[in-house]
């Protein structure tokens, strides 16, 4: 009896998902494209590019939620089943999203996996939204997918892209150019791998070993060699700052 109830519950959920998926698709055909992003940093970009022709929902919206450990709900499954375009970070960051996509196959749905787009395999650094060149690739891919799904509004989506890149991202691009101009080649350290793509784009020389950054990001212990190296880097920098402070004090007569 218990097994029967479980089967009925699963069957009922599957039926509900399919019904809602069809309803969502019908609504999208009559109005806006339905888009679901696994994380809101990609969802925000998708929404700004889509304007009033696209309805975007993001599954993970809180920065306190770790996508690696996220447990999707039936609501998340319904959202993805009803979407015409799904945005997934990939690179092992949100594997749960791929499972939901596979469990709810929908004809004609497009799936944009950022890792595949930028050529980063599972096990690589997943924080691609901190890479300006990768963000540019995602912007272009989103607009191409919108135009495939809604060809009649392709011109509108191109205009949205131009506006987003020249206006919404204007300050972002100015800051990147300014930092590259003033600090290119400056050695820096970091505590997690999330900074690595941005450091590269800014022209900074990241000294912290990639293996150390990955270990900290994944909550594992760094190797003794990596920890020793990072401690030495910090100590040497502290000594340099102390020497600089002493020199400034002497120069000012204190």
C-alpha cells in the first residue's frame, strides 16, 4: 500500500508538471518568452536583455544559498518544465539543474550552459560571471537564443543588447579599463577562486596558487606546501609594508 501511494504521488507530480509545462508554453506563445535561470546573476542579465518580451525567473536568488548543495523543489521542476530557455552555469556548479532538465524533456526548449559556451570543463573554475569576456559571450548567446525562439522580435533583442552593453555596463567597463590602466601587473593575493577570473581580466598578477584557491572554495584542506607558500607571501608583504611605513616615518621626521 505504501509503495502504491508513492507511485501515485510521483505520477500525480509528473502529470502536474506536464500540464503546467503545456500551460506555460501556451502562455509564452501568446505573450512573452518564458526563461528560467538556475542563478540570478545570469537571470538578471537575461531579464535586462529580454525587456518586455521575456519573463525571467531565477531559481537561486539568495547569495547565502550554495548552488553546489541546493535541493530543488517540485516548484523548481515545474518552472524548468515550462521554460522555453533554461540558463545553467554548469562546470559542476549546479548539477541539480541538469537533472531537472533531463527529468522533464520538452520539445523545442533551449538550454544554455555557460561552461560549455566558454569552454570550461567540470572541475574548472565555475565562477564565470566574474569574467568580463565570458559575460560578453553569454550576452551574445542569450540574444541569439531569444532570436531563435522569437524571430519576429530579433531586432528588438539586438537593440536591447546594444543598450545593455553601452548603458547598463558602461560604468562596469570604465572601471575595468581604469584598473587595467593603473594597476596592470600588480601582484595580488586572494582567499577564494571566485576572484581568479576577474583578476585575469583586470591584468592583475594573482600569486595565490590555483590549488589553494580551489581548496578554500570547496571547503577542503589546502596542501601543506600551498599553505606554507601563501603564509610566506603574506609575511613578506607585511615586512614590505612595515619597511615602507618606517621609511615614511623617517622622511617626515617622526
